[in-house]
């Protein structure tokens, strides 16, 4: 994976703000996509494709987050929350 050296120049606060901007932009793009499908094909089709997309995407998203956070296989959600809150996540 390539490294964006420009990110190295940002403060923690700037990185947090950038993350929030990306998150909001991603959510907005998802909403615009849904509305486009709804206008063209109707609500039922938009809902169908939205559900199908999220079924697949959540698996991919969870896998990538698990890898990034270095979570072991079989870690239950309650265990993850407890470790996260206690600050005992792997580094």
C-alpha cells in the first residue's frame, strides 16, 4: 500500500477532521446513489439493491477493520467493546 506523505504533516486534530469529512462524504454518496436508483427504478428496486449492497459491503468492511485493529478470530462484540474501552487494543 502506498503512503500519502501529506498525511504526515497533519496534526491529530486535522486528521480527525479529515476522517469526519471523508465519512460524511461517503455517507452522502451512498444517499445520492440510493436516490438515483429510486428515481430511475422505484423504491422497491432501490431498497432491494441497497439491502444487497449492504449484505456484501458490511462483510468487507468488518474484515478490513478487523485486520486494521488486529483483532483475533472469534472475538465477540462484547469482548471487543470491553477491550476498546479499557484501552487494551493491540498496537
